C-alpha cells in the first residue's frame, strides 16, 4: 500500500467513525461528542472518558486509545478491513466493544 492508498482508506475510516457517532446519537442516549482535528478523532462520553483514534502516516497504521489500552491497526487488502497488529480483531468490532464499555450502552460502529 502506498501513501495515497493509505490516506484514502484511513480517511474513509475516520469518516465512518464520525458518521457512526452521528447515527448512534440519533438512535440512542449515548451523547458521544466526536471532535476531529486533522488525522485525529476524539470521542468524548458523558462520563468524561475518551477514545482517541489517530493516523500514524509513516507506519500506515491507525491507532486507537481507550480505557482498555492502546491498539494499532493496519489495513488488510485481502480482507478489505483494518486489523489489529497483535490479533485483537477488526477495527470497528474493537471500537464498538470499547465504546460500549466506556458508555455503559450497547453501541455498534461499522465501516
């Protein structure tokens, strides 16, 4: 994957996270505040906990920081998804799990 392909895939991921927050806020009482600055999206929950998603352009990775820890994801072209570099799973499944844990609600994010 070259730099332009990474940026295209990563931009789609960040946009899906932002749209997911909008959809979740419309459908639930989660009240997630999504703030984007460049290649970073910060999700803030009413209990003041946060999840931070940011691009690591030189590594072609997306990093996710949650209460559960820090996770690195790389795009797998064969599976057309972002996978954790240590085998913890697919990005949106992980984001859904950690956002649910931090919000106390069952939340689902998708690509």
